[in-house]
């Protein structure tokens, strides 16, 4: 991918935007870009530098993302809405072409890593509540103030804030940024030994400010104390607006990552803000249990979409006929009575029962959590609560719940499988 139209190769201490930003270390990459920790010499702080591939379609995608991120930043000057902030953007020309670059605030690791780090056991419910409040606050801002639908909410796209204070004040953290490459080579290249040493230093620096390396961002301490995540600051922000759209200006019919996809998207019945609320409920369940809520798989005689619809109905009850037959894709999956054509036998397993039987929730915890989630998983999108309404839900403010150590002691040994794996599905 490091060829014409592809990624831009970055070396340590490379300069960007006329020397303002200095590359420190690679933080991650996606299909479209590589992301670097960079030092901003203007503000003396660390930032995340996202460098897009240079081919036309990637430039197009980056322009769209910058457009969305700019409107997010413009309406949130104090950066208090729990959504990623765009700091700057510019073009950078390299051997592979011209790359659009986005400068973003530097954040910690994703909720996906937090879940993994906790060995897929599920987080304590009080942590789940905290995370939910931040995500809902971010969603309410996007939906009600900006009219933006994220369309790809999932644990990977929510990043912990835990590095941010240190990143703002590198002096206090005792880490000095690497500002230039050592001299001595006429080509500007450095010997591999120096390169290695510099890289090691950069890695140590990032590990120090972010807790990256062997653990989740900013929670090195937690790692030392036996994977106890109680001490983690769980403020988090919504990121990745590459697929976002405006409610009145949509681009794609097929949106969302499979497991977080709402029924109206599968049925091609149109979507709006409420489609993010469905994904949000899936995320909340995953945080609390360590398992994805729906993990559909195609099988003999039925497709992944059909399994997905069946799983939804097994958990939530039969889809109302009007909704089942109401989408452009409905005829492929449902007969005119609103029954699945190729999956005839459903095994109902309601949410509160699932939480008790499989995840060893107390009856009380299970009922309260289910009461919070079920309205968000309404088959009728317009009946789902908005992010703002959801923020008022009593579950978010209740204190008592069974500590999850107790839950997990008795819980079954999990091997990372969703509930769908427990059933044998037979197509017609
Ligand atoms: P793409 O659009 O190419 O998928 P992403 O925006 O998802 O790129 O970023 C790729 C990876 O870079 C992320 O998974 C994450 O690990 C890292 N990353 C992105 N933004 C930040 C940030 N603001 N702070 C820290 N790491 C980030
Ligand atoms: Mg991505």
C-alpha cells in the first residue's frame, strides 16, 4: 500500500505543515490512512496526525470527513461534547502523491481494547453507566444540534480520553518530544542503530503518556494491580466520521458494521438518528457482558441477513408485520404474514432471562438493565428514545448493582462466542 495513490511513508521526526508538526510514533492505521502521534510545536502538545492515502477516492473521503469534523468543531468551541475535535488540516506532498492530513486531538485506546483488556468478562455496571452517559452526551450533540448520523458506532470507534491531560502538558509528564533527526548523513537518512534507539525512546515516551504498549490507554496502574479497571478514568469520545452523514443528506443505503446494524437498514426501509441508538444499545450490552449482542452467520438455506433478523426476534419477540414487510428488501426475507421465509422455528430467549442465565446477573440488575436497553431495541425506529431522552433514564443514575467479580465467579467460562453459537439453526 506504500505506492502511488497509497499511504505516505513517515519516518520519525518527519515534519509536516511547514514544520509545525513533528512525527513521533505510529498510533494505528485503517483502510484509508495511517495515524501518527505528532508534536505540535505551536501549542507544545501532542496530537494525532491522520495521513490519508493519496488516490482520488481517498481524497474525496477525507474531504467529506473534514467537512463533518469541521461542523462538529465549529459548534463546540469548548470541546465539551465528547466527540473528537479536529484541530487542523492540510495537504502534504510526498513520493506517493498528495495526501490530505487531519490533525486530531490525541486520545487513548478504544472501548474494544478495554473490553479485551478485561478479558471479555464485561465491565462493572457502574463503569458501563459512566461510559453510556458520555456516549449519549456525544450522540445528543451530533443528533439534535448538528443533524449528523454517525452510522458506524461500535466499540472500536469510541476512544478513551485518558491520555488527554498529560498530552496537553508534556512538560508535566516529563517527556520531551523528539524534534529532529540526528545529522550526519547527507541523504537525511540515519543509521539503523540511531533509528532504533530513537524509536525505542519514542515508544517509551508514548507508553508513559498513554499507557499504550501492553495495556489500555492511561491505565498502566490498572495493569499492575491485576486487571482491576476500577481506577480507570472512563471519559470517552466518539471518533471516526468517515461514514457519517446528515439526516437530510444521506449517501449510502447499506450502513453500519454488521453486528451493530439496525433492522431497518437490513430491510432497506430508510434510517435516521434512531439507527445510531440501536448500535448504542448493542455497545452497552457488549460493555456489560463482554459479548456482542448479535453475531449473525449465514448457514445452509439462509443468509447472514436472515440469521440476523431471526436473532433479533428471538431476543425481542416477533417483528410487527407492518415493519417486517415494510422495507424494499422485505420480500426477500419475509412472507406476507410477516414470518421469515426460510427460518421457520425461532427459539425465544428474552433479554432479562439471557442476562440471568448466561451472564449470571442478579434478577434485579438484569431487569433494570433490560428496561434500559429494550426501548432502544424497538423494531419501530421512531419509538426508540432519543439520546437526550435516554440520558434521563433512571438506570443511568442508579448506584446499586452486584459487583461483577461476584457475577463472573459463577459465570460460565466464555470462549468469545455470542448467543447465536448456542443454537443450531436449520433453514427450510
Ligand atoms: P481509518 O479511517 O483509516 O479507518 P481511523 O480514524 O479509524 O482511520 O484511525 C485508525 C486508527 O488510528 C484507530 O483505530 C486508532 O487506533 C488510531 N487513532 C485514530 N484517531 C486517533 C486519535 N485521535 N488518538 C489516538 N489514536 C487514534
Ligand atoms: Mg476506522
